[in-house]
């Protein structure tokens, strides 16, 4: 029998324990997107129902999460990460474009990323609301990242001489509220317009904020 025993490698079926854990977590989040973002929604979903939808056991659920709120928190971050990645990739490709074209690229990427799947809209703008102080803090923190991005774009436009110099903190906060509200209403079918028309309107709002009436760029 000497030589037949092997040192444990932590691999099973060709995958490490970490890989199997990541796969389980992905299956729970995929199932949560279907249930939380569709029917019955977060408040109508049980741990047993989510585990069944993921094809896993409740024991495996509690190995990954403390409860359903943890799943919703992780899913909310994931949906925001998808949108943020789309925007940052688009901005990299828009380097050097004039302000109006750059803004259009930014919001087209964001709008398409968020609205590509209606379930993402529901997670971001509906299911996360009012669940707990912890999730409200997370929601506001992620919204603050979008506000910071708008402020950074505004400040860069000012530095290029394409926008009026001022503090854009309040304006960026108000603008992000308009963006999210309009995209939610469009996704729900309450706005009779194409997505491109929605994006065009958002660009006009942004340009109006950055270039108020009467402002003119300094002569170069």
C-alpha cells in the first residue's frame, strides 16, 4: 500500500474549495436576481425558496450568508458594479471628445447598463428601499460614488474651459436623483420615449447645469 496515499490537495472534481464556494455564491446571487428582481420580490422570498431556486441547500446558504438581507446587499453592490464598469469603460473610450459628446457616451453607457435587465432596476431603485438602516446607508454610499463621478466630470470640464466654474456638489446630487428617477419611470413604462430620447434629455439637463444661460467660455 506504500505510495498509494496522496497528500490532500483541497481539490474536488478538479476545483479548489475556494472555487466551489465562489460558484455557490454566484448561484445564490443569480437566483436572488430572479426572485428579488421579479416575483415574489425580496420581501416575499424565503431562504428555502432562494436555496431551491439556486439548486442548493439551506445549509449551504448559511455557509455563505447570515440571512436574506446579506444577499440583497451583495446583489445591490453587484448591480452597481456592473453599471460602474460600463461607464468607466465608456469614459476611457471618450477621452478627448467635446463635453456634449462625452456626456452622451457616459449616460448612454449608464442607461444601457442599468436598464439592460429590468430586474436590475428593481433591485437598485425598489427592493433596496426601506429594508434596514444598514442597507439605506449602503444605498446612499453607492449613490455618493455616482455623485462624485459627476462632480469629477464637471470639475474636469471647468478645467478645460467647457463649463462654468462653481461648486457642483448640490447640482450633482440633484442631477443623480433626476437620472435615477427618469430611468426607473422609463423602465416601468411610465415614460413614452425611447431609451435614446431619455439619454438625450439627461444630456440636455447636464449641459444646462454646466453651462447656465448667459455663461460663455473664455476666449482662448
